[in-house]
C-alpha cells in the first residue's frame, strides 16, 4: 500500500480544469519531485491533497484512508503536513513560538509542545534565532521556519511547495541538505520545485504536469530525456 494515492483527481474552477484526471502515488521513504511550467496545476494539486480546496472528481488516499473532503486540520492530524509557496509565518511571534504552533498538534501541554518545538528548531538549524521575531528573518530563514513548523506536527508525509524559491546558492544547498535529513528522519517528501539543478538530483522519481494533466512520471534521468517534458517545460535548448 502506497503512503499517498491520487486517483483520477480533477479540480475545476468554472470552465478551467486546473487539475485534470491526475493519477500518481508516493511510497514511504521516497522523495518525489512534482514539476511543470507555471500554471501547470502543481500548487492546486497540493491544495487538494492538503484539504485546502475540494476536488471536482477522483479520490485521494493517505495511508489507506480516503481524505478528500476532510478539512486541513483533520488531514494534518493524520500526519500529512505542507508548506506554502508564499511563507505564512506569524510575523509578531518568535521563531520558537511559530514552531510551537505546529507542535500543538502533537501535545496541547505547553511545556511538552515547547520541548518538542525546540528539538525541531535545533534539527532545522534555527536555534540561534529562537527569540527573533519571524517578521525580521531573511527569506532563507523564513523558508526554513516554514519547514520547521510543518515538521513540528510530526508528519509522515511532508509537502514542500517551492521551498528553494528566492534562495541564494548557499541557502539552496543548505535546504537540500535539510531535505535529505528530513527523509533520514523517517519523513516521506513530495516537493514542488522549479530549479531543475536541485530537484533532479534530490528526487527518486519525478512527476510532470502540464496544463493540469500528468504528461510523464519516471526517474530523473529518464525525465530529462523525455521529449514531451523537454517541449513542455525544459525547452528545446535543453
């Protein structure tokens, strides 16, 4: 049984099919990359999986249980967490307090939530910034905080939506190292990313969307040679 199964999922906004009959899966322990040009439906598919928007057709299963139609809180409680393309930190709260927001999914007791949040904060390399206001952070640290808060919910599957966008070269390399650490921590990863030099080496499999439709799914090596992918996304110069 796969950890995540997406079966024929569609999402329409009026006459527009943002996601059109997509089938895909994520197995435990994988890092799966989801790529495609702007407007391909990647974030919409994330929103469907995480419960932030309802689906028009199809079914979504997490750990053998159907989750489409559930609320984001219910899905998060089942151990599926996500980050957002536009960071959503609570700017007036400290880094530690932001991570505690996620930790309250694990324990409602403040001392236990704080202890767990500190462990996650250290894991993500944010301990030196524990008392800094989230609004004062650099974009790189804000992205890392977004990941930490999601990790604090103790997920089995983590959806990462463009966590490398806007980062410097060093910050991107640090983010890649963190993703490997997350997988080694026992968390499965499904990630959207536009930077091909990053997502290709880090992924076990790549799924490609174009205009809401899945056009390819394979190893990074085969995806890089797939003519449909090159035409739709990589460009003929690739």
